[in-house]
């Protein structure tokens, strides 16, 4: 089980994170396997156990695409460890840490100096190619991408939502019970309203982020959550867990 609060050096211990994920996967009956290797380091995917004729759409969650954002992968682990109902009743595809070398080095970039979150359209990127093979064949119900921001003055959320009611305000309201919301009118160069940056169509960017590719692959809603890196690590982990729960409550269509 995860031990919190984490010291700063332990927050970047990828081997410790994976050891705890293995324990959680065994306890929850999840399947965990390496789907790629980068610089000799395995990168893992955790999924619901395969079942014949399982027609449920897949809930996608990822963390650790930027290695200097440690509360996201540890928050995802903490959420999974505390779960019973969600993991038993829904189908999940979880990527605990997409950039393990970056996490270990406490750097945004990967082992090749690339920003993975601007690389999902690169045709010859070995990790992205392996990721695409894992995703192939999944009907996506929801995409959640977990991040942090050193410039953040509180939590904020990107919502890419082509045709449904905007849900981000309800989610941020839940998260505000743990950490404040970033109230800046412009965040990362984009207009924001009480921490929410909502779009019906994906923005034009030089490289494709993960959320845009999930949208292109058919996810009806993608949510990219940012916790503020300058706040307490413990609180950032807790707000990541709160975000996931709230996003599942408000982001999935009624059953």
C-alpha cells in the first residue's frame, strides 16, 4: 500500500512506484504488464482483467508523462489502491508512468530530450508506437490525463468536449475541497474561467498532446488535470485522487 506523505526523493523512485503498483494489481485482480522499454527501463500498462464478450467502453487514465510532476503518478496509485467499486464495475486502461526516466531524473523531458506530450503524432517514436498498439481496438468512454504545473496558482483543468454538457466546473468544485482553484483569466496563454479551459475542438499545437490523440481516437470527453507543483506534495496527491473520482462521477454518461 502507498505510504504518504512522500519525501521529495522517494517521489521520484520509479522502482518503488512500480513495486506498489504490482501489489495493488494483485490485490485488485488487475493485469499489469510492460508494453515498452525506454533506455532499458520497462514502461507498464495496468488493465481490467480480460473477459470474453466484454463490450464495455474503456476508461483511460495516464500519469507521469512529465517526470517533474510526481504527484500525478503517486495520486493515481493512491486512487487505485483505495478503489473497489470503480475497478470492479468498469473497464480501465491505466498507464502509471509514461516517462519513467524523466520521473527518476525529475525532468519534464524523456530520455531523448523530447516532450512526450508533444510527440503523440510522431510516426517513428518507439514508445508512442507501442502505446498505439495497446490502445488499438478499445472504444474509449473517457480520457483522463494527470499533470502538474510549477506556474499554477491552484488547480486547473483542460476539458476537450465536442458535444456534451461541460462538466469541468463540477469537478473543480470537488477538487477545491483539497486545494484552491487557479483563478487567473489566462493560463498557459489560453482563456480560463475559474480554473477551467474548455474547448469543443482541439487547439492548434506544433505537436500532438496525448489528450488530442485520445480525442482523435474517439474519446467523447478528455480531461487534463493540473495540480500546482509549489503546494504540499501530500495535498497534491490527495487532489489528484479527488480529481479522478470526481471525473468518473461527472464525466461518464449515466448507465
